[in-house]
C-alpha cells in the first residue's frame, strides 16, 4: 500500500526550464519525476505519457539524469514507452527529454508512481507513493488580427481579435502607442508610419 511519507511529483518544463500546463505540438520539453521520503535513501519510479485513448503521447527521446532509462514495449501494438529508474537513485530526481505529439492529439496525461527504498536488497521497509496523474493540455496556435491594415490618426482606436492561447503582452517598435495588455492602439498618440505588432 502507498505510504504517506513518500511523495511523488511530475512536472513538464519548457526549453527555459519553466513548469508548463500545456504543450505546443512538436516542441521539446523536459519531464521531471521527483520522489522523496525523509526516512529512506534510495529512489525509483515508473511513468508514462498517454493520449485520451491510452496510446503513446509524444516521444521520450533521451535521459538527462543518472539512474534513468526509457523502456520501449515493442510487444504492444501502440509502441508504448515507459520512463523508469535504472538502479537506485540517491537523489530521487529523474529527468527526460520529451517531444510533444502532433497537432490534434489533445490532452496528454502523465502517469507515475514513486518508490523509496532502504537498499537492503529486499522489499521490507520500502515505500511506494500514491500513483499520480498530471493532465497537460494541447496549445492551439495563437493569432492576433486587426480589422484593417491601414488606419488614420483620427480613426477610432482599434482593438485586435485574439484566437488561440491567451496571455502574453503586445508590443511594437517606437512610435506606436499600444496597450501591452489589450493590444488597443492609441492612434492619436502614435506617430504615422508602418508597424509590426507582436
């Protein structure tokens, strides 16, 4: 039975090392599994990334930490991959490179369980964590659009239509007065000229 003293977490990180809750199809990420237990000194785990249909989601491409391996189950029709320990880890930190699946895959669920051991060669005194699952949603491409491409300084201030993932800030080159939060352009406060809005 799982032991409450053994904790386990799964975190997906982007290329800058920030934890994320959504993925962009085809992008590369780091998936990190962390096991801890203050009373034991050795750690292991097993984890998998699956689609809503329980097929392999994305590809585990390589390991980043010692005592970590990728196991390919070629006997299954779906070609499932498992991330798991290779021997006992003294740190309990297991990281792997993961390439997100193709567009239209939808949510990906990372499942896993951690193991804390006393390294006595048997199972007595070892603890397992509660199994956990983390759902990572698929990001859709984001676009911004203004109703026209050319404006006069005395026109009504335009606000963009935003589709896809929200968040972020609007910016442009010097001379364009733009609200960084809404993307609304203050035409009367802007200098005439061509601008690219990001």
